[in-house]
C-alpha cells in the first residue's frame, strides 16, 4: 500500500492535500502502466481490470454509458460513445492554466456544488515538477495546485481504497485512458459491495506518455535551461510550445523536434499499443486534438452532461470544425512505423526541407476533427504493427473491432483485430 505523505510544505500548501507516494517499484510485468490496481489490496484484479491483458471495450462502454459505440456512426467509431462534442474555452481563463483551465474548474465545481466528496488527481512531486504523484483533494481551492500536464506513470487507481476508507463515497477522478479502463472495471464491484456510491470521471486524451526520466532527456534537447520550463504542449498548429518561469515562450515546429536523438524506447510499448487515445470510458473527455486551438470536449453520457452543466455559464462553446486532408500524413506515418517495428532505419526528411514543410503543415495539414482523426488512425496503426511484431499472442486479445475500422482505408493488415460481435 501507499505511504501517506503529509503535504504541509508541499507546494507551500496552506491546507493539506492527501498525497500518496509509492516508494517501491511496480510489480514487474510486460505492458504495464502502473495504473494502481496491482498496488491495491487485491492485485489479482489486474487480470480483469487491465487494458493490456484482455480488454472488453464493448462491455466496458455498456457499463459506463449504457450502450457501446455505434458501429454505423463513423464519429463514434473514431471518438467513442458521445452525446455532444464542442470546442470550448473558459470565458475568463484561469491564470497559469495549461489552456484556459477547463479540467481544473470542472473538478472544482464538483466539490463546490457538493456533487462529490473528493477528487482523485495527480500533482507534481516535491522534488520534480514533471513527475506525477496521485492525491485525494477535498477542498476546491486546492485543485489549482495540481493543474497542468505531468509526464510519467502514476498509480491513481490505488488511491480509491484510502479515499473510501476515509469515508468519501462519492468520488470524481481525473485520469488518462489506461487508468480509466481499470477504474470502470472496479466500479461495478465497489458499488455492489456498498463501498462506493458515485464515480464521476473526467478523462484527458493521453498524448503518448513516457517515463519522467525520459521526458527530462527530451527537455534537455529542446532548451539550455530545462529547469526553467513550467509548461509544454503539443499544439494542433504543428508546434510544441514551451513556457518558462520568467515568462518567456518558445515554439518549435514538429518537424524541427530532435526526435531522432531520442532513445528507441522513449515511448514505452504500452503507449505504442494503446487503443483508447480519446479516453472513451470517461464521462467527459477534455483534450486538445479536435479543438483547433481551443479545448475539445466530448460529452459521453448523462453524468458528462451534468458535469458540464456546472460550468455552462462560464464556457464559450462552438461546434468543432474539420479542415485539410489527413490521408497523406497518416500513410507516411504508417510506413515509418512499419519500418520501425521491424527494426529498419526510418526514412528521414532532408534538413533543408524541414523549414519549408514546417511552414506548410499548419496551412495544408489536417485541422480540428480531421487532425483528431489523423492522430487516432496513426495510433490504431501503431498499435496493430507493434503488437503483431512484438507481442503477436496478445494482439488478438488487445485489438478491438473499431481499431480495424479506423485503419480500413490504408494498406495495413487487420487480421489480428477482433471482429465486431454486436454485443448488446
């Protein structure tokens, strides 16, 4: 179990947050993101709760949303079950927010309106701003201390047990897809046992996580003062934006990123084989991929509608748009991924072409929902290729039917993808 750290001095907090540091390593197993199930009192639940062992997305969607995604609706094949989609921003952006502060403010409102007793999220470690540490928060004013992106694994699900033991029976969780799959797997059991009354999930799309140590290597390649960086975001205009403690901003085109200088395992195999880029089991997904410069909201069920209603008068909502063409970019990505999965050298763009393409991509590349579809197709192809190459026995268990639909227009085998079973 976790060692509880009293956070009196953590981030100069005036009101303690319940932080949970895990000083021992996660149990050794392949394709594990240390979501936290293995650190609970019943670690054997990994067998049925892990996204990377034998997931059942149809059943999970029925449990979370009352139905599975509509196989005849192309939007749901890509983005999962949903009732509405928006691009969004807060009318009064929060100072220091990653975007405008929607995710943090949604969690705040759940506490202020007494919808939940506690929010489980991640914040920065005392010795590393970028390292995620799970925590349980009961005061909405504390949530500003955990805003923003973290890079690395955090056993968020393990916080469920101490939260319930503290008497918090109505919980909200802010989590990434592999954590949310495990949460949904445990939700039915915990409610049936009478320990849990309510579970609300604010999900964020996971944009290729990596180990915290690896992320620091990446920062060192981007700037001479990595210790001063307090914000980094991959933006839909094909730039990485960094902000610094002193107030400076640096923007780097994707094509100018030193990706070829990164270690071969910079992105763990779990991230290369993830099939849930949009966090399809959350009640509401808040991300950037389809936002075209704003946030992208996917409201998935009645709970998601209720969560959004708490912030309705503070949001500027518009319909998402789609522009540009994705096929060329996705086809090129698939070819490079196929070569990488087979251990072949990647085809690199000549240096003199990078500035030219860096200027053309924001003008000609896919935008809005077309950008989101492109990334989803890339991730689907990546999962198929890496599983078939590295974990062929797992492929037929881990690749749900909608992955095959997402890449059906490309030259890639889907023989290992599950067939649509029309589960009711």
